[in-house]
C-alpha cells in the first residue's frame, strides 16, 4: 500500500511547475512572503527527493544485473543500503508534499493575495485551493481523493517521462534484476559476516515510510487511477525497491 501512495504522490509533480514560477515572481512582504518561501522550500525538497530516488534506483538496477551468482555479504548489504536510501527519499517525498499542503492551508487566509492569484493565474489559484481544502492541519493528513480531477484539468506528465526507450531498457534488464533480488532474499540474516546494521537500517526506513504514508488519504479507486498514469519503467523499478 505504501508503494501505491508513492505513485500517487509522484503524480503531483506535473502540477507544481506553474506554482513555482508564480511564487518566485510574486513581490510580497511580511507573512505572505514567509509563507511563499516556506512553500517553495517544500516543493524544492519534493523535487530533490524525486531526483535522488531516480539516481539511486538506476544504480541499484545496474548493480543487480551485474551481481554475482552467489552474492557476497558485501553485495547484499550494498543493495540493502541502496533500498534504504530510496525509501528515505520516498519519506521526504510524502512529508514535503504534506508540508506544501500546510503552506497552502495558511496562504488561503491572506485574502488580498488569494484575490490577486484568482484574478491573474486561475490554475495556480485552483492548485492552492485544492491543497488548502484537502489538508487537515490538525491530523496532518492530505486527502488525495479529488486529485485525479485536478490532474485532468491542469496535470502534466512532468517527472514521469514516459519513454519507449526507457521502457525497453528497463524491460530488457528486469529478468536479470529480479533474479538478483531472488538471490539477495535467499540469504540468511543470521549468517556470520552480514552487517546487521544495514538490515536494521533498511527495516527502519521501511517502517518510516509506512508511517509517512498514513499522512495521505485515498480510496482504492483513486490510487488505481493515479497508478495508471505512471509509465511501466517506473513501476518496474519501484517494485524492486520494495523488497
């Protein structure tokens, strides 16, 4: 289920380009400026987490295809550490978009600012309004159930980068990579020589992701709708990470 929420959260990426541009162009002062700065920082963390997760995912896929038939403890631990790194990026992904929801929840209280946004940039107004209405500041939870409609209005593929070339490249290596995961998972965690700290780090990262995913709310139909927007190459790689 955590994987489904990651896919759903990534779909927001294509919405934020116009928001970032507009926020940077606004000449505000005082509390509004502080909130815009906070919102931009949240988006920056969100985007950086995507970039970092992509880099590590690609490295892990390459490493799995090159791993020996009998993985050494060192190889096994390297993969676990890579997985932990990506899971940590996914935690930042979720927390940062929830932080952005909180920022929007505060921005709507500045009437003059919101009137100006509505008058000059309707799409940005609707995006701010969506996050403000769907973020529960008391429970710190972001409701994504209306997100598919917003994406149909203003969404872009953004960070998805649907690509036949990527689909083919990832598809050609998936069989080998899955075999590598099978070899990885066959090891005994109690076997002498394995770094139990790496096992614990991966476990804690996964537990943190599960906790962060609870900050998002979406029904099964919404999650399926958002998942269908993702390209095959991303789904293939992400499933490997959730070993």
